[in-house]
């Protein structure tokens, strides 16, 4: 099962991701920052609170999260 093992917030709503199979890359999620769960992430200080939960899912304190398989697909297409 693919999991995120490291995430880092970068300027411009970019996430730097490392997956458990060694794949690494960066993606912008600016186009996802709408709706009740994701609107707070427009605040850069809040966006920077991104973490990886015990299941390897990218998430924020308000329980907003991103599907690991979608992130993996986007990063792998960059290579």
C-alpha cells in the first residue's frame, strides 16, 4: 500500500511529498483550495500545518485531507 512518509509545505500552496516506495516530488494544490474544508488552507500559516497521519495520509488540523493515490498519480506523472 502506497503511503506518504514525509510532507513539507512550500510557498505557492506547493506540497513536497515523499512516498514509502521512494518516489518524491512536488505538486501545487492551489486549485483544490475551495469549500468548507479547504478554504482555511488559503492562510499560509494554516497551510504550513500539514502533516502525515498514521495511515500515510496528508492532512491538516481541521481534518482536511488529500487522497494518497491521487497525490501519487500526480507526482509519478512528473517523472
